[in-house]
C-alpha cells in the first residue's frame, strides 16, 4: 500500500458539498435533493437532523419526490437521524440498496503515476464538452441523458476536471471537488481502448496532485461494495475504508430510471 490511509471519513455534509443537487428542499432539518433523477447522490435525502414529527417528515419527503416522478430515497449513514430512522423506513416498505464504501487517504506521499507515453493531461476549472461527453459515454451506458442536467450536477461545486487525450481523442476523465480541507474524487472514466494501461491510476494521481497544490489535505471517494476492480485500484493507491453507507428507497409510480 502506498501513502497515508485514513480511517476518518469526511462525513455526509462534506460529501454532499462536493456533489450538490440542482435543487435542495429543507424538510424540518433534513435536506432533500433533486436533480431530475440523475445519480442517487443528487436525488436523495440527507437526514442529518431530528425532525419534530418523524412520520410527518417522511410523508412530506415522499410527496416531494412523488411530485417529481422520483423514488423517495434516504441516505443511511452515521449522520442519519433519528437513530430509529432505518427501522422506520423498512416498516414503510423501503428497501436497502447501493451499499457504498467511502475510502479516504491523506494527501501526502502520493504514489508516482505510471508512464503514459502518448497521452496528455489537461486540467480545467470547468467541464468542457469533451470532458462531459467522455464521462457520459461510460456513465450513461447507452441510456439517454440530458447533458445540460449532467453538467449542472458535476459543476454544482467548486472542482477541477482532468482530461486525458491521445491522438484519437479523449481517453479518460476525472473530477476533484473541494470542500474545507477535503477533496472528493468522482467521475473516473477510462475509454475501453485505453484500459489496462494504468490510465485510471494516472488520472487519480493527477487529480490528487492538483488538489494538494490547491491546499487540500485529505481525499475521499465513494465506490459501491461490489465494484471489486475499483476498490482494488484505490486501496493499492493508499485509500482505506472509512465509512459505509447505503440508501433506503421506495419506488413510486412513474419514477424515472437512474
């Protein structure tokens, strides 16, 4: 393992600050996020407060998501309140989905990038059309996605955007968003023609180096528990599990697909 792993997580509020929904509605201290169904993180409730009336708060949340044709979805993590929230949601028919690891490391003793001869790396403070198209080519997996909505989500927080190119065009991208002393990595994409060459590692190192140069001290990223290749990559780069969270979700009729 390389670098200085952390077992301290940034916490839900820092994580949300690096991936902001397009719209946020306060429900008695809970923050309900909406972004047209694009990504679970931007279309879920961060229940980091104690509502005065739990059932009433849940019903208000359900009405808000139902009105937008989306499933009501709650993030269940260490910050979730009240303590009995998950049990209460399960009783109301909410299923547990998308168990996710938060991995973290300090921004010291960064690993060396692999040799990427023939690939150039550009850093920008905005996601240009090529960065966005490169990410969506993999993220959307053939589904129709509103590019304007996707841009609104990924540019909703201060961030840096790294684009890797070869002579044929974009071969990879990654995003690094800052919040306090943390940087959150997301949107790592490597084009099929450039895989198994170390480009994912190179992009991650480039993002970490840019974040450290901008003053960040710690980094985190999120990966679903079942994504073994990604977990292996990041753990070899010095990231360690710091927290686990999942969602409780109850679909509604007419809900949009994720």
